[in-house]
C-alpha cells in the first residue's frame, strides 16, 4: 500500500515567518514529488515539483527532497496571509505499472496570521 | 488557453439517477484523470487514461464508468447515483514522463 503522510495541521505562522511543511512517503522507488496548493472551495494548483535529492527554489518557495529518508518538504519564506491554504504533497511511483498515477497526501492546512 | 474545463460546476441528483461529468483540456496532454475529494479522505483516483484509447481503474472505480472520447475529452458517468457518491469531482490532465498534473475547477455533486 503506497502511502503519503502529512500532518493535517492547522499550522499557524505569523506573517513574514518561514512556514515548513513536511511529507513522508512509503514507496522507496518513487520518482517525482509535487506540492499543490488548494484554497478553500477551489481546485489543487501545482506550485512546485522536484525530482532529485537536494533543494529547489522558486521565488519564496523551496522544495527539499531526501530520498534516503523518504521525505519531501516545502518551505515558504516571508509567509503572507494569501499563502493560507491547504498544501497537498503528491508522489509519483516508480516506472512501470501505475506510473501514471499520483498518490496524494491528505494535506496540511496552513494559516498565516497577519 | 482555457486549461482543463469541467461541466457542470454543480449538480444535485436523486438516488438512482444517472449523469455524465464532462472534462476537456486544450494543453495537448496525453494523460487524463478523474478524482474525487471527500473531507478527511483526500484526493482519490477513480479512473485514468494514460493515452487516447486506453482507460484504467484507479483506487475507487466502483459505481463509475469513463470514456476517453478523443485526446481532449474524458467523461465520467454515474449510471445509478448513490448518496455515497456525494463528493467534489476533479478532472486533471498530465504530461508524460514525470507526470505533472493540472486540475480543472471541479464539480460539486450532491446525491439525495
């Protein structure tokens, strides 16, 4: 059973702080890792993806991947109230059967306090 | 580009009624997906189509059927709706390779 685990939160951070969101996955051979942002009542929006160990930065967002420890994280610097949303972690399994599927975590709700 | 579009946005059905949810994408993606999202359950894959002409079951296919009409369109049919199918349904399309997926706006379905 492939699993992606996230703390459901809510995670509350003050405006301007760094928000740290974490995700662990069970399938060691997983290939690709994604972070989606979902505002209440809206659809998931892809904000970051990472394929290789290490850090990947895009503006205020940094994705971190550690395949040996099977975790992926998302850092949001200078958090803004507009970042308040649920963040979904998604994992692509190894090549082969099922490789077109993503397994989603249940999401972490982030609240940025002005 | 409109991206991924879904119709209808909202629907209320009575138990036993049937309906088809429509999805279209204009990004020339090969793969398309149907998910449902329920509180506390996260996103769960119902069916997917890796390419035109193929469809496969996901995690929760019972009670649903799909049709990949052409490369752009992927529909989801509920033959006999049940209250357990009350949910928000999302269609997504994806790139080959690493499988980034892009979501439509969703359909909120209530079955009474």
